């Protein structure tokens, strides 16, 4: 269990997610799309969405578990290689940081329109009317949330149940990102998937926030977690966002437009100061430090 974890984590640090490589999340997305086309119609949409979610989650775990078990019986080195690749695909730390850095670079080198366009690749909100400050703030909000669901949560699931549990989490997260919306045509169909994602991320989000405060020794970050963590509309996203806002001494949240609808989000923090490249450099340190600390904690726990 330790060898695939360390190998996969190291591969993510070095490679990120190469865009042209095959990736299980793309297969997850295709399966979710096809299931949605077949089932999201007519009556009983809540039940249909729940059935799709349960079936895909069970299939993901079963195929991962028995596939790895079969390879392990045939050739043990092959099992370690395949499991390491699974960990690599399950993590999204380096690629997310690269995307965030690309937004900052586009703003600096090519202007506001380019920064907005680049930001649209990593956030769900509409970016066409955002100011440069709002673009930078959106990047940092995304980095804090994705530190939880792209790094810490997959690692914690791996600690519980290896690659099969990690792939199960990735399927849950992908389901939420594709159908877990409160608007039509997903309002009922994606509700079960959204609630399942809330459950899956409940502990990881809070662990992430605490680790962020730990690696920065930020008292203000800890204060913000207690003051603002629960204020977010999501039961989980507010905790890492609050931690980062407190660490940086800035303000997140506020109104944003999603698919033509203005969503009023509570502000996290009070000081609306200008976000700089130095802030993003510090966020990169936080993300890498939290990921490394999580890996060390898992390895140390297995060693006891």
C-alpha cells in the first residue's frame, strides 16, 4: 500500500495530468453522460438519479477491486505498477496548480480577457464580466476547494480502502460535478449524487482546513474556520476557503453568476485587498505542504 501511494504521489508532482493521456475520470464522465441521457426523463427523476449514482459507484469499486486483485494474483510487480498509476490518476494537485498559475500568467502577459477565458476552464461561474481582482480571487477560491477534493479527500479514501476506494471517491466527485446542480434538468435527478458528495467530503474538507492552518501556523486562519466555515452554501467548501482567506488576510465570496443566474454567496473575511502573484506563490506552498503532510501521516499511520 505504501509503495503505490508514494510512487503515485511522486508521479503527480512530476507530471500532473497530461491532457492527451487516457484518464479514468474521462471514462467516468462518459458513463455518467450516457446514463443521464438514458434515465433523466419522465417521472421519478430523483429515484432514477439515485439508481444511476449507486450503480456507477458500485461498478467503479467492483471493477477496481477485482481488477487489481486479479493482477496481484498473476504478477505482484504488475499490481504495484497498476496501483501506483491508480494513485497518480486519483490525484489532481499539480495540474490544478498549473491551471491556476496559467490564469495569473494570462492576466499579467495577455490582459484581462485572456485571464477570464483561462479562468473559465477551472470554475463554473461566468467569467466574462469579472474584474482582474475577481479573477484572481476566483483562482484562490478554486485552489482551496480543490485542495480538499482533488488531493486530501482522494488520499484519505486511499488510506481507508486503497485504489478502489480512491476511484470510488473520484466517481462520486465526478457525478456531483456533472449532475449535482440545483437547476433543471438536474434539480431532482442529481440530488442524490450531490448529497453523497457532501457526505464523502464532510471530513476531508475539515481536515484540509486544519492542515492548511497547521502548515502556516495561522491563528487568523483558525479563527476564520470557526467564524466563516459554516457560512458557505456548501456544507464543506466554506472550510478550506475560510482557512485560506484567514491565512492570506483577504476576502472571498460575494455574488457570482452561474448559467445566467446571480447567486449571492456570503463574504468570507472583510478585507478586500488586492490579490498578488506573491499570494499565489504562497498558495502553491500551502497546497504542496498539505499534500506532503497528508502522505506522511498516512504512511506513518500504516507503520504503527
